C-alpha cells in the first residue's frame, strides 16, 4: 500500500495557504495598496493553491490561456485553466465575484475551449473571498473567505483527482474519450480505414492489414499512457510534457523508445542507459504486465501531424471515463461508421446491472450494509470481504469486458465500504488506524473468453483502468491504496472460441463460488452457420435440439462447468428462449440437472453496441441450484421502459412468470377433445397467375361469364385484419369445356405452368407443374363454416383478431383455419384465456405474437364442456359479431386498435361477457382480471391433459 491522498497533510497545507494569504490581504487593507493586485498576484495565488495538493504548476501549462469570448467574439486570456478540471478568474480586492464567474463562462462559450477540455469547476476570487462552482448535473455553488479554505477541503479535493461523478457525467466523458480515440485512429490509419466490428470482426490480428494492426496495438498503449497521466501512476501530466518535448517529425520513433523504456525493469535500464536516459523518460516507472511487450517498430508508422492530435487527447481528463462504457465504444473505433457517429453505441451500466445485481451484487451490498449498520465487531466485516475475494467471476463472451468492468468496480465499492468501516472500528478499539489493512479483491479473480483479438486486448487494459479507479476511490477515503506498478496481477482474458475451450481447464476451482454471466452472441435458430450448428451439437451432445438459439450453447457450457462446483450463472439472451418450442429444449435439461430460475427480466429492448444494428428484444435469466433462493422477477409495461418488480409466490417458470414449472411441449394434434386440428390455408405457388393483387381487382374476369364462376374472395392475414378485398381463380372443379371456352382461364393456367416449369427442379413449385390450375395441395379445405385467424398479431392487441368464413372464401397459407360449424372455436380464440395462453407459451416475431398450431393451438387445454356451457360460450361469441356489425365500415384493425377500442363500449362489453363464460368453463367462479389468475387455471389444466407433473426442482 502507498499513501495517495493524505487529508491531514493537505488540510495543514491549506491552513498555511490561508494564513499566508490572509496576512497579505490584511496588509493590503492597512496600507491601502494593491487595489489592482489581480495580475501581480494571481499566478502566485493559483500556484500556492495547487501546491497544497502536491501539484507542481510549472509542469502544467495553466496560466493565461488564450481564449475568445462567447459574448463578443473578442480575444482574451483565461487567468487559470487546467484542462478538464478547473477554470479560475482572479479579480482585484472587493470586485464582484459573480462578474468573474460570468467572465469564465463567457470564455468557455467562446468556442476555443473544446468539449473534451471543458472543466467541471469554476473558481472566482478577489483573494479575500472565493466563489466555487461545480458544473454539470450535480451543480452547486459555495462562497467562503480565505480563512475558511481549510474547512472546504472535501470540495477542493478535485485538485487531487478525488471527485464523485454522476453516471451521466461518466457516460458523457466516455463518449468524448471515444471521439478522441477516433481522431487518433484517423490520424494513424486514415479516415477511410474501415474494419468489421462486433460478431463479424477479425478473430486474430493476422486477419487485419498491417497498418490497422499496428494502429490497434498503438491505440491500446496510448490509452494506458493517457489514463495513467491523470490517475497518479506517475507524476501529474508526465506523458503530456513528454509529448510536448518531442519534435513532430520524431513522434513515431520517440514513442517506440518510450515503449521500450516502459517495458524495462530498473536493473535493465541502469545497464542499458548508464545514466544517459533523458530526464522525462527516466521518470516513468516500469510497467510490466504485457502492456508494452513485443514493442517493435510500431511508432515508425506514425505521421508527424499525429503529435498535435495526441496532445489534444492528453488535455482530456481520462479519469472521468467509465472503463466499461468507454471500452465498449473503443472496440468500435475501427468502424468508419462508428467513428463518424456520436458515441451512441454502448451498453449502459444500468442494463449490465440488471444481470449482475440479482446474481450476486445485491446480496453482497445488502449484507455489507447490514453488517455496517447492525454489528460492532471487526471480524464479520473481514469475513464478508474474504468471501467476496474467494470467488471467481467469468464472462465467457466478454467482448471489451464491460460486464467484468462493472462487476469488479461494484464489488470494489462494497469492499472499500467494508475497509473504511473496519478502520473506523479498529481505530476506535485500539486508538490507532492499522495501515497494514489490505485490500483483498484483485482483478486476477476475473476471467473472460473472447473470440475476437481486439476486444480481448481492450478488455485486459480496461480491467487495469477500472482497478486504478477503484484504487483512487480507496485512496480518497482512506489515504492509502495498492501500488499496482509494476503490474504483477492481471485479469485473465483468454482469446479463443468459448465453445471450443475446456472451461474446467481454464477456470480454477475457487474456495468460494463461480459466478458466470454475460451477453453471448444473438444468433437465432435459422441464422446459425454450419460451423455454429456444429458448435451447438458438440456442446449440447445428446440434448441437442434444432430449435435452440446459438446463445443457449453458453447455458450448456455453464451447467457443465458448475456440475461439480458451487456457483450460479445468468445471461442476457434473445427473448425466444422463453417462447414456444425452444422452451422445453433449453429448460428441460436444466431442470433435470437441478437448476431453477433465481431471477428474470421479461422482454425489454437491449440496444446493440454495433453501428447500424437494431435493438434486440431480450430477456435476462439467472439460474441457481439453491433450494430456497430469493426469487425476483421484473416486467416491462413497454420494452423501452423501466423494469417493474413483480411479486413471486410460486416460483419463476420457464415462461418467466410466477407459476408452476410446466414445460409446454409441441403436440401434433390437439390435446383437448373440444378442438379440431388447425392447419394453414392454401398456398398458391402460382407466380401471380391464379391470384390477383388487391389493386388489380378481378382483372375484369367478372365480365367473363365462364371465368366469373371460378372467382373467389382470397384472404390472407393482411386482407383479414384490414378488410381488404382480393380475388383469385379457384379451379378445383374446372372442366375441360370451360378451360377451352375461356381465354382468361387458359391464359392464367398456361402462365402458372410456365412459371412453375421455370422454377428450380428440386423445389415444390416445379413439382406442381402438372397441375397448373390448382393451388398447392392442403390437408384441409373447408366444406362448411370455418375459423380464420392470422399467424401474427401486434403485441398491442388485447384479443386475437379472427373471423368465420364460408367455404367460398379461400384462405391462403398466411392464415390458420379450422372447421367451426357452430362458432365455438371463434369464441374460444377471441377470449382473453386464449390470449393469455398465446402470450405465455406461444412464439414471437420480434415482440409481436406468432401463432403456432403445434405449440399454442394443439396445447390449449380447453376442458370438457357440458352442452349448456358450450352454448353459452357460442352465444357470447355471437354478441361479439353483433357488436362488430354496429360499425360495418371498420376493419378488425380499426375495431381492435387498443387506443380506440375503449370507445366501442358494445364490443368491449361483448368481450367481457365472453371472458366470463370462458373463465367459468376453466373453473373460475367469475370473470378473471389478468394473466396471472388465468394461468393458475391453465397450467393445471394442461397438466391434467398431459399428466405432466412439472420439471423444475423445488
């Protein structure tokens, strides 16, 4: 441990500063001189103040910076300016400090101070009085006299780099930092340089061109140096002064020389340079840790103009960034689109904490707060600290390490609270503070697997940065922090395909638990490559199921890793894992192996970090083997909204609801005797010759008396929902006589034949060439009234939009149909009970509801219906049709618009009546009010039909 911020020493120096300037000001009052003392004494005032914090002002160019005024555009100069930290204006005795403050703001708004140089504090003084303003979200203003300066130590600690930033300020600073790195990359590789990022990025450095690879390595090293310049890894602004001292034309070779020095231990330096190392370079410490390993001719590719771009970046306050957010953006710097963007591509810490909080952070924070507030002994604090440090933490798809960064930073905050309280208690008990109290949690307990080399490299560096930030926080609160140079402890970031790696071999068995978490690739079942499919088969083994998304391979690897060691895991995944057929494929093996759901976030929008990629609808699910965990569930009123905690009484099942752990498996026929099979309508496969677009009407065939006999209404999902009239030729009963007599029919049939013959011979269309007058064969064509339902309806719909048709209306394969002689099926599918079932076990298209005959319809557990009950349900359905008829000019889309439906009181009453009858048929005594109540009836009904006792361990 080494002393970093000694408050007692700083306060003593501030008292000396206050006394010295107090005496000087008193003498001015007595002598009546120095009324124009602004210019004569300002620089000494600022220098003396900085020295109280061990900052040598001669090393930083802080005085009389040229700047334009925002109000007039005129040129002027700022008295005192420390880039990214503070601006100061000194006025003569008795002058108005509000005027000095406005002058400082006028300079900041003049356009010559870049956004990344913008300070967070303004100090205005007339030497006797001081006004201190904190800018930004948590803004405040303090006014105090020169003799009160020591009393405001805490507010002035920003001079020592101790400052609490809001999350938004850290995010904004990270965006500015990413822009600066983009400028550096442009200067190195050119503005047109462009590389794939994200899942498509090069997996090894050798896959990139030489210039991009060299630029990437150089950028990582420069990030370390820029951050270290502000973070106290060496004397303040040493790297800035070194850059300034180098001639522009020599910046490349000079960087190489500096990298070599940083990679040499003191003994090697003494032997190699024999006292001839330039002064500034000799002040840099030995770094170690692989940051500067393999230094070759990296710098020789650096253009002369790079120096000014690098100096500009060095003026930024790099300790203000969030390593998690910045790292995620930094990995995109090689994308031209991302560099030209506004830094919008990052995963917020808020979203990351949705995974890490309920997995382990919330429990550790709660226990730490309890121990601090309710206990008085040192030992419990130490035990919790040891417990946290005894675990290992792994993100097996870590990218640039943002989940690992946040996990480590949050755990270090908890540990720092414990250390501070321990010191307070031991000081109280023994009368002294034990300076040997050590900090236990280290970054070598954090592991990451990453396929792509560049994010993996960033993750290593980012973990060191977040460690330094945590050490700075510890120093701010205790005056001491670990000295990390030379680097001997690093995070274990393994570059490779996580699905090829032996996780048990790569990850040691800790004394505590193994926590696994992250955000694996979002690749659906239909977009997997052959290589990825083979990955899935290998990882899942006998449990492989083709319905599984690629992300579930990480679930399989996690359960295998934790089979013989204590631990828990949680992932952000696409919401498809909790919908439809993939559910039993994933949760069946997990339940069998003893896992249950500890917590879950239902569907919400997760913004992609890659430019040009849309937000993905995701869920977060955490798993445990504990028998009685604290189960937690969140839902979202809107996918982009805030999580809303839900009460959990039974447990969280695979559909992410509070209910019994039932797995709904697809069935090839209806389980309920009340339901007939549901099939798709007829697929034309005609090249547009037998079917007409809505805009074409009947193509004039209604004027052909022969063809008119075969004209039929054609209904797909769009036509059904929007009441659009569309037509087709339905020629099942076509006679040879009519074919010869009607040129219109003959042209249509011949056109369909030509189209089908032209199709690939291996396809279905070609196989139908010999029956060009017919649609593709279908197992069911209605002979009487039938139910017609769209495959997909909007997530905004409260009811499934359905109609009944007579057989002269032809349904396409874009809808499902089933025989419905008396209207029972129409009533059932129009009920809230059916919508609850669909929402819970059915599939989704993005977030819209997608009907499946095998998963939703065939498993809908309609009980045996007595004749009277059946008739009441049918009658209630008829009332819905009557209510619709009251507005004949409105389509289903209009009638069931959720914003307008409330205005159609008759339709809503009719649906309420139907819900009452259906809910009672399932066993309720009255109409139910929500999904939870209906699921309490639906899942047991399903279990009765299947004899399925459930699956998750209790």
